[in-house]
C-alpha cells in the first residue's frame, strides 16, 4: 500500500451501508441469477456474466432489477458507441503511457473516515497542445475500470472526487466543448454503477464558472447537491475530505503523487490482459430488438443548448 492511510470500516458501518442500497443477503444470489438470465436473452449484448460484475451493478442501482438492466445495457452501449475511449486500450501503448505517467487521474490509497474511495483528478496535468481530451478520458477510464473491478468496498460505500484546477489554461478550457462534456456526463452518470458521494473543486480559476455551468447543466439534481467549491481554501477541502487521506502535495500524509502514480502504472500492467480482453464485451446494434441506438442519440447535444446557462 502507498502512503499507509486506511480507514477500516466496522461490520456495523458496512451493514448500514448495505442497508442503504437495499442489499439483502438472502435475495442477493437470486437477483444475480435473475440478471444473468436476462443478459443471456439479450441478443445484442455480449456481457461479463460473473457474479461480481453483476453484483456491482445491482449495488449501484440499489438492487432495482429494472434499473440494473437499464444500466447494464447503457454501460455496454456506451462502450460500443464511444470507441475513442474504449478501443485499443493497451496501457503499454506509447501514447497512452505518456499520459498515464503524468498522474492526471489518481485513486488514492485507502478510504476516508466514512469508508469512501477518494480520487484526485489533476485536470491541467496534460499539455493541451499535445494531447486531446479524448486521449485523457481514455486513460482515466483505464484506471477507473480497473478500480471498479478490484475495489469491492467502493461498490458499497461510494466515491468522492477532488478536481484540482491548478494550472488550467485557456487551452484546457477550449478542449472542454459542450459535446465532450455531454459525452462524459452521460457515460459517468448513466453508464457506470457508481455511487458518487461528492465533487470537490479546488484551485478554481477566474473563468471557472463558464465551463462549470455547462457541466452542471448535464448533472442530475442529486449530484448538484453534492458539489463543493473550495477555491484555494484547503481548510475548506479538509472539512469534506480528511487531510490524512490526501497526498503530501495536498497537505496530507498518504504518499506522494509520484508514488501513487507508480502504483497505478503497476496495477495497469498487471491487468493488461484483462483490459485488452474487455474490449469484446459490447453491444451489436444490428441485433438490438427494436430501434438501434446511435452515438448522436446518446451523446448529441442538439436541443440541449436551450437548457444551458453559461453566463
């Protein structure tokens, strides 16, 4: 473990977290089998059928069977209709490696005092003249997908994000087009069985509101209530994210950015075969019952500008 900070949840806390998502041990296996049977009858979906994959989707959907079906369909649909993020995902590819070595997306070791996973996103770590945001999102999903696969506690207790905007330039801001933001928010909110517990923005620049308001326009109301904007006030951040869970560079004691980055590089290398194999799990829209889905339908922003408030 990097850094050494771990919050060990008591069995009572874990049980309360499971009760929050309606996890009934007596019903769980039946629900997993129900979803597996359903997947086997979907001609357009090639899905992972193991218990763990299905369980994390059930947890992310609070054990609603219908919502789980919708989420699984959307997850594999997003993967298929967004090949720029989900194809050719070799962590040893030279270009991808150069982004990964920047340490832009970093899940931290251990958990906070409520047992939640904390992820730091260093939004300006890349040079916008060299790398596109599709490149950056592709690498963040490499790490994110391995994290979702390996971290069972997070599937119960959820995740908190810290978005560090230190060093953001006009070049970075111009990369965040409404179309890319819509794609990112659709995949994040609709495609993944995540339990987001907080969004914390730090080191926000003067022009932050313009881009942020576009993001916010695509957020669900529940997520909007979990936003915390701290500016450069680190003491304000510590009220939401304990200092002890943060890296040294953020005033904490939980390892350094370099150490955490190197840990994730090793994890990606260890899961390289899994990542490459994962590409085969997708949808075939030509076999979907009813109307096929398209990228324009899923990620398009036509008509969305009427709802945007970027002033």
